[in-house]
C-alpha cells in the first residue's frame, strides 16, 4: 500500500447520475466548496462536458472560484474522444483537467464504438496532443475495465502499453457495472500496479452488490494510489463508494493517510441530503441517524463499565454524539445516560416509576426520544399520590366524515361500573359528554368545568412525538390542573381527565 491515498470525489458528476437528482448551479458551487474546503478531498470531478447550459454554467462558476483559491488543478471534468469538442467546452468553462473517457473492455470498443483497438488508440493520442496544446491536463478512464480484465485482459494490457508513454497523469480503472468481489478486485488491481509500477492508478467502485467499500479496501491493499467516492454513496443504479465509509476504513482498518477531515463529514452529508432529497438510511454507517444510538439497556450498562460497547467509530470523530434510545428494551442504564445529558438526578424510587412508564410507552412506539424524557418525568412524578379510585375500563371513539364524532365510555368507580354514549363536536368532546352523563344524570353529582386546554409537544415536528396535555378545571369555585402524556393527543387528554376524576373522588371521600 502507498503511504497516502488520493481521494477524488465525484458527487457532482457521477453522483448527479442518481435517478431524480439534479443540482442547481448554486448547489454545485456550494458542494464544491464543502468538498475542497471542509472535507479537503484531493480532487473533485464536477461535470460531464457538453451536457447542458446549466452544466456549463456550474463548471464555469466552480472553475472561477477554484482559480481564485489557487486550486483549479484539483477540479476535473469528464470529457470524450470527440475530435476536441469536449476539450473546447472544458477550456471555455475555465477548467484545466479532463478525465478522458475511453474503452477499457474489448466488448465496449467493438459494440459501442465499432472501431479497432488501434483506431481507438490513435483517436486517444490525437485528443491528448490537442489537450496539451490547449494547456489541459489529461487523466484517462478505462470504462468497463473490470469486465475487460475478466474477458479481454490482453486488450487492457495493449491499451495501457500503447498509452503509458503519453502525457497521462492518472489511469482510472473503474468497476463500471459493479461486478467485482474483493478477491477479484485485489487480483486485478495488483496485476495493474505490479505490471506498471510507474503509473498512478485510481480505482472507481460501483455498489451493485453492496461491495463498493470492500472493493475500495482491496484496491488500496493492491497498491492503487487514488480512490473515487461520492457523498452519501450517490451514483447511478446502486451508487458509488460512500465517502464517509471509505474515510473510516482508510483510517481504522488500513491505517493509510488521507486528507479527509472527519469531523465535517456529517454536516456535509446532511447538506447533500437536503440538496438531493435522497434520504440517508437511518442505519447508514457513520452518517445514519441511528448508528450512534444504543437501544439495549445492557449496552448502556456496559458503556458505564469501561466503555465495553464502544468501537473505534467514536461519534465525536464525525461531529456527532452518542445517544441512548429510550423504549421497552432500554432499562435504567439508558435512562440514566439521558438524565446525565439533561442534568437531571432521580432517586431509585422515581427512577423505577419513570422506567415503568417508558416501557409502557415503548410498547406503543419503537423509541422514546431524549426530548420526550422531561415530559415523561413531569407526567409520572407529579401525579397524585392517592390510590386511583376511578378507572377507565373501556372506551370507543368514532370519527366519520359527515357525521358527528361518537364516544362510548365505560368506567369503574370503586366497585361499580357505569357506561354511557354521546356525540360531540370532536372525539374528546364526545368523551367528555358521555362522562357528564354518568356523573350528572346517573350519579347526580357535580361535574367540573373545563376552563383551559393546552397541548405541548417536543420540538422537531415529528408526527409520533409524545403529546403532553394540560387541562385546567374549575370545581366549586376552585381551579386545579391535571396533565396527561401519550403519543396520541386524545388519549393524552383522556389520561389528564382520569386524574381529574380521581381528584374529585378523593375530595368526596374526605368530605364523607
């Protein structure tokens, strides 16, 4: 392996070939700046020549910015063997490096170009000479090289033998169709680096078999000097090798120097996610939402005991923090980790109550977030200490288009059961009207007036966020509040109402 690996990022060229992705001029310039200034990749491939006016304007703007920064030689454009048309496009855009697309397999040459190897070599030489006259540096893509090595290896050798003396900075050897497995990738790349030790080879992986990162590692071990990546693994079909994973593998497994600034990876990934609309999977290594979240309580407990569940992928490396999910599998260790972050200290009894409540809520949804935790604590620890005398045994809420909401409620007060049905202006209103029937008509008791109803949810706009409902009641000239917490707003209000009913029952018992 070489002591240092060059990284070329092709998010702006190959990444834009992702279905449904098209960057604006402003977005391309923004990403180029992030790649070169924030992540510090060695080179960027920004466009394909001759594609569109928008592509030309993007290339022109990026080239002007890069020239002002003194890094124009790190900006590259895909060009074609087309009699100099691509070269003129690149020159007019202000760029000075072409990545020339040529044929790396005999099948592609014969069926797509319908030329002989010698004709193709002559055309390439002519293009290289023209580029030299225009002051444009040349790198060479050998398209479909991996299949060329499988089925027409002598053709690949012939191409490189014929061109190795030309002014070519880098030979780029792509697995264009993503067909390689790591063993073959190593063998093919090793064949190149041993046969042509004086040449600089870049490896360009595709991820059709989910082997792009593994193939990158194999290629580096085999002695290639450069690797191509994209942010978030963008690219045609199954995409390319994701820059985030490649950086982690280079640093942790291969111990090979590179220029990537790891702490900026997550921010750049999120920016590109926003521009493309292509969401990062929650379990995507390094940048996925969940990859630094421990869910099982035993893992949090182990982290408290000499970081037993840590690996080298520490979230702080990538500008992130470790989180501990809250749910039915989390246990007290996860809760304590979240409480530490929030600066909250609970005694064992309170911790037990909060744990039970989180388990109950976790049965209703996959995870409870740290933002939910203060609401849960407030809900659990501010309940009345009196034993509940009133229980909701069952209720059914019906909401139908064009019809009034309907509620049927069955409650138990002490040892007696009561049931009523009512309509209302909303599901909770129908529920309350059914309760009033029970209390005012059946039991002949006073029923408090609802004077204020407030809903509070954690920030973030999640549709599954826990809702905390505060209800203010007036009863016999006095006001009091109850609160309820649930992922469903109506159920949160019902829980607050049940607390109110128990307050009334406790008051009635004291007066008796």
